[in-house]
């Protein structure tokens, strides 16, 4: 079955499919097989400039379309995505490597977001509030920011794009989008869907290319008023600095070092399932992946044994095969990074229970496969317990109490997701209060966000903004306070108050 008909993708600017002005391109590689899927443009700064002017022009008209009508386009986008779910999922597995079941889940997340944000077209709630003066009306309304720039990573190439572009569009903005070079196919497919759904030209513009050229050029563009970024801390910090200099609004969603707490009264079978799913799903390349388990010493041995038994059953390979549970790492650089943490962990004195190697036998040598890995007797300050590895590597950290587990959970620079397995209702409520992360799960792993709730983290994970849910609208709108005085005379606030 041929799913990709093009040899080279094109940029989507002002409603037209255009070659990059640089004339340059690079190959998109299937991480499961190392085959080239398609070529993707490496655009120049001038392409960003063109996309920004198209967006600026289109936004003026788009902002005047009533929001419920803007939402109609998103409903159509959702319907087309639904109809095309299997095709999109297969393409997603091919370009990203995640197993097909997870790819279907990710595409579904985009569909859910389309319908949810379309609903916002009839809400976009502001506030009305009494004025302190007679015959005066006061309210606040959401106004679009104008042109927004979105920069997305390869690990959720369609879901994250929908978290950002759908709220931006329903709120009356136009978008310039730079997808990750590793996973441009989802962006290409989504742009085609927008086109088919009847989004006016210029409201979404996709410029493919490297972060250092296209991403940087987006930050330079004065007319791009917001940058919404998801990716690594290193790049996010750089973007924040540059946006700060330009007084540009910036929303950052970055790394995680997510922990699961397993208490001595936990349902261990459930805990094992939750850890496996959140640690080894997407080969540990989720920002919410579980990479630390704080286990009560009373159940440590049993948990170790059960986890090892279940890890041995995980099938690893090309995610298009329905029986595969763990796919490849995105590229060889990622693979080498994961491998380097195995030596770091051993040198630090952690005990390797299973995995810890690149898989190079049989079909595995064609792709970037890393064996699901479990360390135990990890100390909270070891690098493997502090740094984001972004691979299928879990560290078990023994603890003596709930308080110690919470303290260790909060001792990392990140604050995205955490979870606790316990039957104790008092500990459940204390945990949701004390775990310093943007997302907390009880009796589930660290992944599984639903699109109508805010998504993001505390501390080094972000800068206080949220994707997803109604909170996403705060990134893409400005609050405007409106006062209507119908008294027919000058009434001065704070002064003419009787
Ligand atoms: P990167 O930060 O390398 O890349 C993210 C995006 O930024 C890509 O589109 C990339 O472009 C672009 N980019 C790179 N350099 C620049 C630059 N100088 N200016 C502007 N844009 C730039 O991260 P990865 O894609 O490698 O993703 C992995 C990381 O992302 C992990 O650390 C993970 O934790 C984090 N992440 C966080 C999530 C969250 O919601 N908290 C969700 C998903 C991932 P290109 O690569 O094409 O050059």
C-alpha cells in the first residue's frame, strides 16, 4: 500500500503549495526500517517572511468572521480527520515509529481537539462585571493576538499541532507553523485537511525546515506576536530569551522527569500495568513518560520481580505490526543518548536489572531499537534519576514513607506529571496537593492526558502557560477590557464615585 504519493513535500503558504526558496531538502527516515519516506524542504528565512505576510493579511479578515462560523471549519477538519483516521495513523507510525495502537490514539486526540475547540466558537467566554459608576457597563472580551507562530516536536507530531493551531484559529488568529523536520508528514496531511475543510487562504501556513533557520526566523518576525513552542529545555530557553528581548509572548512546554509512587498498600498488578504503559509506550519518548518509580521498600522486591517478568514479554519492532508493543527510537542520535545513560547509571552505582542495550539482531538492526531497561537501587540524586533520558529507561528508587516519596518526586528540575498507586484515600488527597507537577494521576501511570483539561507543567517544564483545554485560549488571545458609559456625562473612575 502506497500512502505517500509525493517525492518531496512543499510548503503551504497563502493557500498555495510552494517550493522553498532555498531549493534545499532533506530525507525523512522511517525509524523502524531506515527507509526514506519522502523529502522535506529546508526552507529559508524568506519563506517565513512570505508566510508571515500572508498570515497578517488573512488574519484581518478571519478575525471578523463570527467565531461560530470559524468553528464550522474546525468541525469539518474533525470530520475529515475522523474519516482519514487509519491513513493518518499509519503515516504517523511510519514517520515517528510509535506503535499503531498509540498512533490511532494520537490521531483521535486531534479529532477530539477539533470538536472541542469548535465548541469554543460558541463560547470564547469573557466576563461582565458591574461598574463602580452609575449608567456604565463593564466587560472583558477575548481578542485574537494576530499572527501566531507554532513550533512543534516530532514525538506527537499531530496531537501537539492540534493543541496549538485549533485554539489559535477558532480565536481568530492566523498561524505560521514550523513542524519538526523528522516528522513533517503529519503537518502536510493536516494542512491538506485544512485546505479541504475550506479554511481561507493564509489562515494557516506551514513552513518546513530546520529550527535554526525557520524557527529562528519566526522569532525575528515582528508581526508574529506569540510563539508557542513544545520541545527540549535547551531550545526553549533560547527561544524564551530571544522572545523576551522582543517583548513577544511565548508559551513553552518542555521536558519531564515523571515519577510514579508505589505505596505498600498498592494494587501491584495495576501498578505494573501503569508503569509499563507510561514508561515503555512511545519507547519512553513522551514528555510525560514515567522514568522514575519511588517504591515503598516493603513491596520493592515484588515489584522488581513482576516488572522484569512483564518487560520480558514486550514485543519490540516495527509498530505497523499490530502485535508490537514497543517501537523504535526516533533517530540514531536519540539512540546514542539513551545508550550513554546506561553507562552513566552503572558508573553511578545503580543496579541494571534488565535491558540497557541497542538491539542489533535480525530485523532490529534495520531500525533504532533500544531494549526496555530497568535500573534499581537508584539514589534520587543520580543523573539517571534527575535528567530527561527520553527513552525506555526506568529507575526504581526505594523509599521508606509517603513523605519521602513525595520529596524525591519533587526534587527534579521538571514538574510535568506524577502518579501514585495507593488504596489510602488520605494519601490520595495529600498527594494531589503535594506533588509539584502540572498533572497528577491516582492509580494510573503518568500518561493519559485528556484534551479538555490543561496540559503543562511547573518549574523547568514550562513558563506558566498551558496547552489544551480552555487554558490554551489564554496563549492565543489578549484580554480586552471594555467600558460603555451611557450616562451622557463624563464620569471619572475612582473620583466621581458617590
Ligand atoms: P527540540 O527542542 O530539538 O525541537 C523541537 C522543535 O523546535 C523542532 O521543531 C525543532 O526543529 C525546533 N527548533 C530547534 N532549534 C530551534 C531554534 N533554535 N529555534 C526555534 N526552533 C527550534 O526537541 P525535540 O523535537 O528533539 O523533542 C524532544 C524534547 O521535547 C524532549 O526534551 C521532550 O521532553 C520535549 N517535549 C516536551 C513536551 C511537553 O509538552 N512538555 C512534549 C513533547 C516533547 P527541527 O528539529 O526541525 O530543527
